[in-house]
C-alpha cells in the first residue's frame, strides 16, 4: 500500500529539517565570536540535501537525505578593536561571516517545512484509518 | 474475473492510483529544499486507462540488490515539472503541492465513499431483504 510510504518520506524530511535547524542554531551561536585572524573566524555552514528513492519495495516516492554540509565562502567581517587582547598588530579582530537575519529567515523556513510535513503525515494517517473501515457501514 | 471483482475494480484502481499520487506529492513536499529536484506527478487519466485496460503496470520487480531502479519508479505516466525553477534548480512550489495533496486526499475519500456504497449495494443484493 503506497500510503504507508508517505510516513517514510515525511520522516526523512523531518530528520533533514531538524538537522538544518541544528546547523542554523550553531551558526547563530557562533555569529559574534571574535578571532585574531581571518582564517580563524567561524565560517557559516549550511546543509546540502539530496533526494533518494525511498527504500520501500516498489515505491516511487523520493525521500530526503543529508548529503553533507557546505561552508559559507564569504570573507570574515573585520572590526577595529585595538583594546581587544586577541586583536592583530593593526588592531583588528575578525568575526564570523554569518548573516544573522538570513539565518533567522532560514530558521522560519525550516520550521514551516517541518510543520507541513507533519500535516502531510497526519492526512495520510486519516486516509489509512478510513480505509480500514471499508465495507463496515 | 468474477462479477464482484469487475463491479469493484474501477474504484479499486482509482483508490490505488490516488494513494500513489499522495506518495509522489508527499515526496515533492519533503524535497522542497533539495537542489535540482524536479517536482513530479502522475498523469492520472493516462495511467488509469492503462491499468483499467489490464496492461501489466505498477513498479518493476527487482530480484537482486544490484538491479537498478528506473528514475521515478516503474510507473509509466509520471510527469516532471521543469517550470519555475529558482537558482538552485528546484521546481517544487510548496503551496501548490500542499493544495494538490489536500485535493488528492479528498478525492481519495470520494473513491472510498463510492467503494463503500458499492459494497453496501452488493450486500443488500446478496441478503435479498
């Protein structure tokens, strides 16, 4: 029965979105951590998803898989803080290249996507429960 | 095919197809953030006609783990959407897919309802009350 594989697909999406939320939390937590060199500054990360044919036999549905994490290649933000003990000889410290606003928007998208996938699974559950009562009325 | 089978088969095929469609669209919604994913759907009419005419269909059977599965499964009438891809090449429009999923769920319940009334009718005829 194909409706059952909706649960597998939905679950893979929930796992993927949870992972995305974790990465976003990590980015936001490290956004304001200063470092003494541009290379030492925290680099923002984002997950890469890919679609795979679901494992249920004969199924046509595509599940989501986490394919890895990519690093944000934008340069680190520099800030002039001569009083800071870790500043380099020119008095600069380097912050991460994380854009907090962008991360917040991405967080909202992840959380909406999570909700949608739960809705999808709920609907599939209702349909299956109704199917179980075929011929009983 | 017995007369009971043939009186129910149309609704059963419709029900099966709608559940497969639900599966495909759930996959689209799940992959709304996957780069280069193309939204898919079933050409319902073509697939329904193919199955009702008794052509062997459905998924390909694999008997060995090394056998490759064709892209998009074994069903013949899967369509891929190429329109409206953003810069990541993903063509899923989340809102549209949600609406389609809900519509398909309602149509599934309609089929169930029809199947139920057919069964009720058959029961009535069998009892002869």
